[in-house]
């Protein structure tokens, strides 16, 4: 799976639950919330003031390193 800014957080977590640490680190502590799981990565980054491109890069590197 390749993560993009349009990827849905729930899909990312279902694919690799260990990516949760990246969402927690940006202040997204409600990962089990239905609305959070249905958000795009870009939407979550906008709400939490995080650079979406940097987060995409970090998560893709994490997944590639497995």
C-alpha cells in the first residue's frame, strides 16, 4: 500500500496498525473514533496543524522498512 494525502486513516490503520504512533505523535488521540477513522490524512493534518507531505513521507518510509 502506498499512502497519499487522500488515504483514509482507517484504511492506513487497517493495513498497518503500527502506523498509529504517527497519528498519536501529531496529537490525534481518538484513533478509534468513527469520524477520525473516516478522515483523509490531509484533513487530519489540516485540523492538527501538521505538514501532510512530511507525514505521508514518514508513514511510507515506515511501511517500506518492514
